[in-house]
C-alpha cells in the first residue's frame, strides 16, 4: 500500500485530502505543528474513515525534526505539501512571516525528499500566481504575473523552486495544483475549515457572522468593474479539491505525467461575485446576513476563475459539488462547531 506524507494534515484541505486518500486505499502519515489548525481534525478523520492517522507535531522550519519523520517512515512513496500560511490580506501586513514559513518550510521538506528519494510530490499552489489576469478564464499557460500579495509571491517562488528541483533531481516528479477558492466542509460535518482568530476568508466570515460569532462582516469593495461591483472568484468545494490530490498522486505513481513538473488548475470554471456568494448563503440558510459594503482590501485581484479542462481530461477529475452544496456544508460545519462549544460550556 502506497504511503503518503501529508504536510499540513490537520488543516482545512489537508484533513479532507487525508480522508479521500484513505478512502482510496492509501496509507497516510501527517506533519502539522497546529500553528493554524487543531488536533480535532485527527479525531474527525478517524470518525469518518475508521483509521487513526499519525500526526507528527513538527514545524517544517525545524529541519532535524522534519528529517526524523522521513527516517521513521522510509516507506513514504509520495508527499502532498499543504503546510503554509494562506491569507492574502494577512500576508500584505506580515510579509516576513509568510516568506519565512512558506519558503523555508518547503526548502527543508525538499532536502528530505531528495535524501530519501521520494518519487512523487504534489504541491499546494494557488490561482494567486496569475495575479490580476488579463483574460479569464485562466488556463495553466496563462502568464504568471507579478503577485498581488506576498502570499501569492510565496506560491510563485515555490513553483520556481520545484521546477528547478525536478530539473536537477531525476528521482522525483512533481505536480503543481493551482487551487482557486476552496470552501465548504465534509458532508459529515466532522471536519471543516477552522480559522484561528478572525476569519480572513469569505465563507468562514459569512458563517461566523450568521452564527453570531462576528457582529457583522464587510464586503471589501463594491466599485470593481464586475457585474455587481464586488470581486469575482471561482469557489470550489474542498472535497472536490481533496479528490483531485488523490488523482494527482495516483497519476504520478502510474507515471502518466507528461513532464516532471505538470501543472493543473483546480476550479469549477464558474465565476461568482462576493455578493452572489452571500445571497446564495442567505437562500441556503434562511438567514439574512448582517454585512456592510466597505472599501477594497489590499492584495485582492478583481476577477479570476479557472479553465479546468486539463485536470478534467488528464486526471479524470469530476466536480461533484455546486455553490449551494458549498454553502450548505459550510453552514452545517459552523452549526456543529457551535454545538460542540455549547457542550463544553455545559460540562
Ligand atoms: C474572496 C473574496 C475578498 C472576506 C483565497 C485564499 C488563497 C487562495 C486564493 C488557495 C475577496 C472578499 C473576504 C471578507 C470580503 N486559495 N471578502 N469580506 O483572497 O481570493 O484568496 O483564494 O490557495 O489561499 O485565501 O479569498 O476568501 O479571502 O476573499 O468581501 O470578510 O471575498 O475581498 O474579494 P482570496 P478570500
């Protein structure tokens, strides 16, 4: 049974990917220092799959501790690398935090991949590498433009490091997965997105406002040149993103890759505005959301959504969830968090 190391395994996309890997017959170990996630996800993964996944509470910036994980698991055949900070707005305010964490962690990981001759490596990249695209939808050959945020710059640098790495190190093949906007939660509501502190991303901001954790939320900018003035994004269900990782690591294991660093866009191909996302949530939840129309947020691109034909054709990726499902599952997860918090309070 192929053993996959998932970094950031207790995070939002990492935990959903571990569930999908296990459901597709892979053995999994995780590295996560819980800087932006909690160990609750390990319990959720076990409840869903019946499998207890070992998580090493290790920071990838600590090379010796990272290397020890590979030493203890010499049968690792592939790595899926999620562990990184990912809030566009925060990265504008804290650039050094982002460059140190996202780049330094990747470099240490690749030193281990090289030493232990790991064959397959899937990298969590992002549509932010396209910057403000001139034409949409974007394809994998759309120009990588100047990143609009340090977060986007760390993803561009990560892709460059990996492209150079695969040119030099023949034993490892890489896939770069460029996510659009991952949202929603596992249908079981046993795992989901648990932002630490005030949510930076749209959907957790919506659900935390709806449940009363936040008094209101802000729509960042309604004067953009879009159909309703708010930004356009390609929201994609986290379970669809997760399954694409399983397909990608299998694609590499089957040596189907066309180059040693293939790239795939992971988006639905549908552009949705912030206001449309909010209104869909209101329809799904029956809740009138308390939001204000505010100024633009630094680092935001105006509009972006994917041409996902390559992932559909090459990986055999089929999207299962629509925007309504994304909002339904995100809301069910928020309700589950509230239920758990109330249970703790009553004990
Ligand atoms: C979406 C839209 C905000 C919060 C994300 C990830 C990044 C990458 C790309 C994966 C923007 C608006 C948000 C709020 C708002 N994905 N918004 N009020 O910036 O597109 O980046 O997708 O790698 O990791 O962070 O996502 O959810 O922050 O913002 O109006 O309270 O919602 O201005 O237009 P973004 P986001």
